[in-house]
C-alpha cells in the first residue's frame, strides 16, 4: 500500500517521525512545540546539528497565539541547531530525509495540538517537490536539496534556484528580548482560554440596576444648628436627626418600576452564589434587551410625571420642617439668629427666614434628583478565573436545571485536554 496523500500530523506524530531520521531534517512553520524540538535536539547528537534546518516566525505574538513555545526554541539553540526567523511565516513544512509534508500549523489558542487519524491537516509532497522546496527555503536547506539530487543535471538545476524565503538567524539579543517580554507578560493558559470559548456562546454575566429613581429613599440630615435648638450640651452630641424627602408610598415613589426591574432580573438571570455575579443565557439577550428598553420608556415617563409634583413635594417637606421647628426658634433663638437682630425677640418672619437659610444647603433641587435617574446594565464574559473554580460547572447546572449541559461539559473537558 502506498503512503497516503493526506495525513494527520500533530507535534507528537511529527516528533516520532523526526526521531527516525537518517541524514537530515527540515522544519519551517510559524513556531515549534516542545515534542519536535526535543526530537531534533536528540537527533542532532546522532547526525549533527548542521543537518537540521529550522525556520520560524520568531515573534512574541506568534507564541501568544500558541503556534510555538519559547522553551522549544531554547532547546534547539542549546543543541547547536541554528534557528532562522522568517517574519510572517504561516505555512508549515516538515521534511525528514527525502519525505516531506506541507501541513496547517495549529494555534493552541484555538484548539489543542492533538489530532485524530481521520482528521487530516497535512499533504504529502513528491520527491521533486521536496527538493524544490528545500532549494528555495534557505541556504542550509539548499545544501540538503543538492545532496538529495538524483543526477548531476538535477544537482546543477537546484544550485541555480533562488532563495525565496528571506530569513535571518535568531541572535542571542533577539531571543533575550522576546524572553523578557513573555516573562513580564506571560501568555494565557491555552487550555483555559479554549474552555472559555466553549461557554461564551451560552452564558454571560449581567448586572442591571436602577440608579437615582428611588427618591422615596432619599433623606436629608437636619442641620445641627436646627437639631440643637434648646438641647443641653450632652444631648447635642447624640442628636442625628434625618428627614424623608417624600412619602415612601406616595405617588412619587419608584417602587412600581423597581418591582418590574426585579421581575426582569428574576426571569432572565440566575445567581451563582456570593462569589459570582448573575448570569443569563446569551440566546435570551435580545428579549432581555427588549424588556429593558420598554422599562426605560416607563422610566422616562415617570421622570416627566414627577417633575412638577416633586417640586411641590420638596417645597411642602421644607415647609413641614419649618413649621415643626418654628416655635423652638422663636422661644430659644440661636446665637446665629440673635446676632443679626435689633431686639432679643425674633418675629415669626425672622425665624422662618433663618430656618430657610439653614435648610437651603441640604435640600436638593427637583431637577438634580430627576436627571440622575437611569437604568444601567453591563455585561461581562466568562473569565479564566471563573473556569479555574471547580465549582463553576455545578453552579451553572444548579442555576439552569432544565438545560442539558452534558454536551457543553464534554466540549469543556475536550477543549482543556493537553498532553502531560
């Protein structure tokens, strides 16, 4: 049976293939993983490092995508194998002796470096294609191509081939620079980021809150100058009087809107416990947004409705405070009032004017209360930290008991698999 034209080629398979090399290896790809690099390092002791050609896109971002591993490059360099850098290289080429394959490099950011036999990602090259590729890849690879030539005519033809892939050897300063960047900001754990993508289509954290609408819970602190009217020195330090701006169950209360928001929160989101926010199914996000849009319209109508009522209510509340404290001010005028009078006995007008001046700084304006009313929402995707928590999946299953999470769970496990 002839060799298959298509085959599955991952790092483990490639390493096994390289270990059996007799006289040369050529590898070109964006990056290289530890398995083939270790195989080359061992092979270099048997056939010599000069017979192993490696071309990579030696770049920080390539490694952050998971195309290669910096430790693997160090293994090659420590073994005396020259590593050349070709910026932007994205094709994969591996040639062992006179057998070669073109393959699709795997980015660990997207999927694990493990392939089933029935999932091909490589195409076998003919012998002529192997020598042509070597002759055009790099000077060292061209030497291999000439050595593989089957005739003097082919040898001369290959010598005339122009190198098409520009590359330079990775120098120690360049290696040290990339090493420092990756050390200062380490790449993500690829098995975890793949797990994140499993749940991204399903779930999203969401927070919703109604800001500034609950004016029925707004209170003001009665100024101390008013609180202490007629009180002795010991009692003054204990008085902390506050006053509700409006009646909590009155027409200006936002309770109806808050109740509707709580209903939306209950219908669309689920809590995951004290250490997590609430989550919702992404599939329900359009309907969720519709409900929030309708509630925003009601909030706008509520603002319009209460605007003038609130002005009257605030004036009434201010009048209630003045009416309550007016006798005390007249009977025991504070020094700040008495010092401004021609006589020792303030009139009712004097007392009212003083009370109004004291309350002016603590009473808000109706416009200020209304303009801060807003329905806020924010979304966050599932994080690495969340998926690192072994309780995450059970919490999701408990929060959405009517959904079969087995398929997502299996994908979650598969996405995180990696060889030890």
